[in-house]
C-alpha cells in the first residue's frame, strides 16, 4: 500500500463505494467486549505498524466527520468540539509550564 | 437514388443496433449492481447521517448514555463535578490567568450562540436548501434532457420508417418511368421496322410497275414492228367498212 492508495483489503466489487471511515480488514471482536484475560491476545492480534496506526487515526477522524461535520444540518457542536479538544491538548502540551503558576504549596 | 435508400436503410439499422446495445449495457449494469448489493453483506453504500446528538453544545450524548445504566441521570454531572473538584483542589488543574480568560471567552461564545445562533442557523439552512435544490434541479434537468433525447430519437426512427415508405414510392415511380421508356422504345422499333418494310414494298411495287411498263412498251413496239403495210391497209379498209355499216344502220 503506497501513499494515498486504498487499503489492500478494499475491493470495489465486493465492498461498494469506498468509505474512509470503514475498516476493510478482518473484523475482530470490539475492545469493549473483550474479556480481561483475553486482552493480551487481543493486543497481540493488532497490527502495530505506523501505517496501521495512521489509518486508524484517519478512520476515527472520518467517523467524527461523518457524524458531526458532514450531515446536512449541523449545529455548532463540531466547532466547540475542536476548540475544547485543542485547548485540552495544548493544556497537556504546556502542562510543565502551567504547573509553575500553582498558587498553593500544600494540598 | 437507390444507393441513397440503401445508405439510409443501413443507418437506420445501425441506429437500431446502437439503441439495443445501449439498453443492453444499462440493463446488465443494473442487474450487476442489484446482485452486488443483494448478495454480499459487505457491499455497503454510505448514507448521510443525522448529526450526532450533543448536550451543552458539544458533549456527545453517548457519554451520558454510558453513565446512565450504572449511575442514573445525574451520574455524569456528578462525575464531572467531583473530578473537577479533585483536579482543582489538588491543583492538578491549575487556575492560572488562562482559566479566567477561558471562562470569559466561553461566556462570550455561549452568549453569541444563544443570541445569533437561531438566525445564523436559519440563514445557513436556507442556503443548504437552495444548494440542495440546485443539485436536484440540475439532476432533474439532466433527466429531462435525456428523456427528450430519447423521444427525439424515437421520432427520428419513426420518421426513418416513413422515409422507407417514401423510398418505396420513389422506386415505384422509377419502375413506372422505366416501363414508359421501354414502351416508347418498343414503339420506336416498331415504327422503324414498319418504315423499312413500307420502303421495301414501295420499291418492289415501283420495280414491278417499271418492268410491266417496259414489257408493255416492248410488246407494243414488237407488235408495231410486226404489222405489215398490207395488214394495215386491210385494217383500215375494214374500219372504213365498219364505219359504213354503222352509218347505214
């Protein structure tokens, strides 16, 4: 799979029009239904290559897009989600500098 | 003219072939898509979703539903409140100047959404509707254009049949012309032959008349030549005697 190509498993004849939010590989049981004892095996079955990680992030992004951004009549929700999400992210990134503004010595 | 008729017949056949092929491909394509979507559960076509439900402007409803089974309706609020109390009291979340700035910004944002939201939403919805309507209209126009093309094609094909009838009539006309020409030529041949035959008969008649005349002249000449003076004298005497008899009577 080169840069910008469709996933290897994607077959237009079989799957229909390409959906960027859909995982075309072999389906595993969802993480929420995995028993604690089988968690190691479940993680062992995951594809941990950088390609697969980027693809997973991309699918999540498109899922969010389809749900909150692409519908016909969207509200202001996706904008607030981006604002809140980015402020949390930058809070975490700047956490070391922010902690120097602590007001109390003892908690 | 006949070659043109042939050409038009070929064209009409080609058009008919083209039409049958176009319908055949579209039919097979429809069949293929039906089987694909019908038989394979993996064949999915994404449909546009309704926007996800949110509370307080941006928090997904699913997060509240996740709490609902375990803690009831107030669970998520309790969780958020206690968690923020913990974070603030331990100063894991630091209330520095950015926090108060953020509060004022949030108040401005919420107020803006509350005040201008409905108007902006109405205007945007109207624009969305217009946009969608323009696409639907465009699609409808395309459909109308195609169906008009089909109607025109049908009309052209039926007029092509009329052309065939016309060509039939023209062929009959040509046949009539040929027949008339044939008869005229027959008449010419007849007249020519008749003329020649009349010439021949006339020639023969003339020759016979000349021959007869010559013969008669020859015979008369011979007879004249054979008449002796005695005979002439006797003849005249005889004539005079006859005249005398006649005068007597």
